[in-house]
C-alpha cells in the first residue's frame, strides 16, 4: 500500500498530478479542489494516497489530509460509490462539508457533486449517518498538516556544488473546524449523548457559530440538544 507520496510537482492537471520522487514519477488522481490548492510546478509537494486496485487498473488517489482520505474510504463502502464519485463528492464539499451534510441529512448537498443522482445521494446519507460521527471525531488527529518531506536530490555532477537547504513539501494548514468538531463530539459523548444526535447538533451549530471555537460550538450544540418545553 502506498499511503503517501512526497516529492517535486512535475505536472498539474485539473484531475491528476505527476510527482517526482527520487527520479520515479507517480501519477496521482485528485479532485479539482485539491489540484487548485497545490503549489506551482517545480515546488515540493506531498499528498496522502489511497491505492485503487482493479483487474485492469492500479490508480493512486491523492488527498491533502488524512481526514479526507478516511472520508474517501468511508464513501467507497457505499454501494454505487466508486473512486471517481468519491473524489467528486469530496471535491465539491470537502471533508468538513461532507460530515455536516451527512449529520443533518442534507442529501441535496451531496447530490450537487458531479455524477451523483438523488437516489445515490440519499443512500450515502442514510448508510453513513451512523458511521460518519466516528470519522468526524477523528478530525482533530487526522487534519494535521503533512510532515516535512525532502525533495528528490538533483543528479550528481562531476563537481557537485554544495547542497542547498532541503525544502519542505507544501501542505495545507490544520483545519481548526475539524479539530473543534472532534473535541465537541468527544465532550458531548462524555455527557452521555449518542453519536448520531451529537453529530447532528454539532453540525447544525457549526452553521451559525464560530466553527473553529470549541467552547462556543459545544455551548451551541447543547442548546440544540436541550429538551424543548
């Protein structure tokens, strides 16, 4: 299993990139959202990857964070969702948007992804509503920025010059919303709330509150969980 590719970006297309790793080029398929966030050609880059294996195909799918890769794997467990559809959904909603849509039952947002019809969108929401909170709760651990990665060394010459400082692969900053969501879900679970109801309350609260502020998110979610009377 190839779980991560780090090297120099040689080519960037709308749905795939070519990364040089010590002289070996890896074609990695990505969403348009991920491709647009990558640095310029020639810069160091790193992506978490998932390997799709079929009888006639070996394909690497790339993600900017481990959290997004976990959402991809969860989506792929739904009948009718292949790698292309999963990447389209994540490219449209992102990890945070997908978690919120599933938690509140918003299959219309899932349907907005290219190639996703209403029946498939509803199936995704229904099948994952009880499993999505577990991935949402991992957000604080899986949304961290990628670790530094050394770029491939240049070819040796007869009189090599002093080696330049090693560059770090460019990666997105940690998403504070994912960390806040994970902490809020953990706090509500400790208070005895079920995973599904907690996830729905947190997702709804995040729409009107500072989604990156854990304390405010918890307070807002608790208001939505309070008995109506």
